[in-house]
DNA sequence: TTGCAATATATAAAAAACTTATATATAATG
DNA sequence: CATTATATATAAGTTTTTTATATATTGCAA
C-alpha cells in the first residue's frame, strides 16, 4: 500500500487517465480499477474521489450521465473535449515529474555538477 | 518546471535522500542542488523547505550544526540514525509508487483484469 | 433471519502540506 | 547605487486529502 502522501497531486491525473483509457466510469469503479491495475498498491478513498469528480464536473472537464442498476444509482463521468486536453497535459507533466525525480534520487553516475 | 501539485508528498523524500547522498547540507543548498540535478525542472520554495527541516529536526530525524560564512549564518542539517532509516523507507515507498502509478497510467499490453 | 460484505454516493470537520508574501541581512556585481 | 545571489524565517491563506459519518440496496453465509 502506497503512502498516501505520494498520491497527493496525482489523484487527478489517475482519474482523468482512466476515463480516457476506459471510457465513462463511475466513482466506485474508478477506485476498483485503480486498485486492480496497481496490484492493490493504490487505494483511493471515497472522501477524495467524489469531491474531485464534482470539482472536475464544475470545471467542465467532465460531464455526467446517471443510470439505475439494481435500484442503485450510478453516475458515469465522461471527459469533455476540455477534459481530453487536460488529460494529455497532466500525463505529460506526470512523466516529466517521474523523470525529474529519478534524476534527483538516482543521479546518473559520472555526472556531477559540484 | 514541474507542477507543484506533484511535488507535494515527495518533498520530504527528496530532502532526506540528498542528505544521505551528499552529507550535511543547509536549506539553501538543498534547493540549489535539487534544481541542478533535475535540470531546472524541480524548484523547491523556501516557504516549504525551511518548515520541513524544522519539522524533521523536531522529529529527531535531523540534527543541526551552525556555521558562520562571510558573516552569514548557515545551518547544516545531518541525518540521525533514525533519519537514515527513514530515508531508506521513503525511497522504497517512492520507487514502489512510481512503479504502481506507471502500471495505472500505462498498463502493460495484453494484461486485463476486466 | 440476521448480520456482514460488496456496491454506490455524499458531505462535513479536521488535519496536513504547500504557496505566497513578507521580513531581515550580507556580499558581490554591474 | 541598484540588483542579484546568498541564507534563513514565519504568518496567512489555500488546497487537498483524511477521517468519520450517513444513506440505501443486494447477495451471501451462518
């Protein structure tokens, strides 16, 4: 299980990327899928995921469609065009971040700025 | 320049790792070195770095030694044994995190849990 | 048939981390 | 003389996330 500190800041990126790859999803399914894909390492909390989805909808990054399955409400979230652009941007940022942080915590041997 | 959202949560790991690799450093030097190693991509702010150093000292992860250079105070921070254990733990977590998040944003082809 | 686990969403209160702005002080450079 | 670099500090505010709680249905097992 990943320290939740590290998850901060990448939650939004994970959610957006999943919606891009999998198509419209509801909040509960997003937490399930993330857990699956990460082999149980990443667990999103509902207190984080639902407010985030509401916020992204407010910002016009997502739109919703409701459905009733077995007398239970499901709210599917789908990317808007604006949301699609945001995913691409966020993924780029995340990859840059991973590269940069690896340079810091594991500098290539032979390179020294001292 | 990396989105500051992503930096949240890994700031502590960066600082601890640098102290492990480079030996005792002062706050200003930590920000400089991080910028250097990341090729200018990661810029730590003083409002984040100094409170963090104080906190880690409070928690007995770091000890300090002051020095006067050119009439300016420098406060060197060094890892305690407890701090050394924390670095190892944090680095392990960070690597696990990077692996996990890559599984989520870029799942290996052919693998599906659906 | 009762209770628990899974499904599904929601929100309030609190904590934590970080940004922004500000303050102070010296030295070097143009 | 003004700006940039060095060096630390902290208060106020924002944002994000955790924790806790609430609601409701379905399915399974004891």
